[in-house]
C-alpha cells in the first residue's frame, strides 16, 4: 500500500474476526510568531481501508513493514491450507 510522507507510528493495523483494518492519521500544527503577526497552520489527514481475509489466512502470523513510503503487510496461510491436495478425476 503506497502511503508516502507518513511514519510507521502513524499506522494502526487490527484484525477482528476475518477483517483486516488498516488506518493512518496525521496531525500537523505549525506556528510562526513574528513581531507584528502570528501565523498558525493546521493540517489533518487520515485514511482507512478494510480487507476480508479468506479462511486459509493465518491471523496469528501477520507482519507489517513500512519502508520508503510503502506499507507491506504479509499474511501467511495456515499450515493445513498449504498441504491440501485434491485430485480431480476426469469422467
């Protein structure tokens, strides 16, 4: 997920049942005080995104890394889902 200009502390990632929620919130407050004026600027931005995970996703084994403006979330499959093999007979 591309999210430039953020820090890893800005992100919150939660898993509730089979829904993975990712959101970020940034608040900036900038002030400039001069002899004859005061300037104050506020900037607020946020986003949220939710994903439904399949039953084969291992909710206990999710990792996230934020590097160079990209948030990577790795979701592994459950071990029993990896080993499922099904042979289909042609009739």
